[in-house]
C-alpha cells in the first residue's frame, strides 16, 4: 500500500495526512495460508495499521486520540481501542462530559454494544471520583435520565438495564426521589416488560425496605388484575412472596377473586397459580383439574402439563 493510499484513507475521514506522515502502518498479518481472512475495507486497514504502530510506541497524543475517534466510528465494538482511548482521556485531560456526549451519540445506533456501555461506566466512575464542583454539568440524575432516553429506543435492552442497576448499586443511589417515578413510567408504558419488573425487584426488594415489601405484593396484584395472563407480575408476586418466606397460599383469596375476570378461564397464568396452590395444600383432585385445564389453554406446554397430571395422580 503506497503513500497515496494512506493519504486518501486519512483524508476520507477528515484527518490531515501530514500529521501522520512519519508513521509507517503496521498491518495485520494473517500468515501465509489464512483459513478465513476478513476482508476489511482499505480505509479501516490503513487507520488500524497507523494505530498499531503508535500504540506499539506507547504514544499518547492528540493525533492518536483523533485516530481512535475515527476508528470507533468505523468499528465501535473494538475493545482494545476503547481501552487505549481511556488512557488518552487521562493523559490529555479531556473533558469527560464531552466524551459522554460523544459516546451517547454512538450508542443510539449501537444500543447493544457492550464496549460502549463499559466505556460509559468508566467515565461515570471517573466523574464520581471528582469533587461535585469539578463535574461540570454532569449529575447522577442526568445520567439516569440519559439511560431512560436510550431505553425509549429499546425498552428491553439488557445492557441499559444492567448499567442502570450498576449505577444505583455501585454508587448507592437508592434514595433518588425520581427513581420510583421512573419505574412507574416504564410499567405504564408496557406492563408486560419483564425487564422493568426485574429492575423493580432489584430496587424495592432490598433489606432496607423490608417493612414495605407488602407494597410490592399489592403492586403485583394490581398489575395482574389489569392483565391476568401477564406472566411478569405473576413471576414478580412469586419472587416477592419467596423473599418474605411465603408462597401463593397467602394470596389464595386474591387468586379465587380473579375468577370473576372475563379472561380468567382462558388464562394459563391463573390456572397455573390455582394448580400451585392446590399442590401446596395437598389437594390432588383440584391440582389435576387445574393441570387438565392447562392442557387446553396452554397448548405450547401440552406435554409438560400431561406429565404433570400423571405425576400428581401417582402420588
């Protein structure tokens, strides 16, 4: 690859070729007989070649920083570049708020890119290490609001939810007044979103709130009444009760009351709850009847419920 190719690659991404004229690219060597060579675009190969050379020399300068910017736009999943960029941020004393804004602009088109979310956590940790007066416009609530904006693009994004849990847990942000409102907004937007219910359990079912755990039983009941066949609040209810060293027998009256719901007879979740209660109470006939009904309303698990009936009858 000649100098003209290198200059063309640099200028195509807005970098001045003269700045890198003293750098000889180190190209990746797949060996004489590669099994599955990756046909990277020429521009990417040139930029990576330049970065390899500069990293090998441990150079930490503005031109290396600019190179990482262009390469991450080409390949935002390149962990090694992110790692080196984090060192550059410190050495060059870059504004972390600006870096966060740039990272978020990349996130919108790469919502499930682990490296982006990890980089964001690195930036947040560095900002939290600073005195509040040196954090610029950044606040923890602002960071949580940014996560909510990204969740609006993908409400079940595992990385976004994990990141939010990390923020609350690592920095002990359980007392933020806006967090309960956020949870309720997400549930109102999609009451079937199991990711919200999982976060809800994380946030509310901690030891410090033990005296309010009963409120979570009511939260699950309200959601079940709205959509009886929604598996998420049923799972939440079981989890809350288990945390309270209890089970569905403690809410049997509630389960029975749901029989007036117009969708109850066709609800696999309701019949499953009835089956579970009957088994816990040792009521084999009722348990078999519930399993038989589940064979009809939960056809996708037909064989499971058939085997369940056989197991109950064999006891």
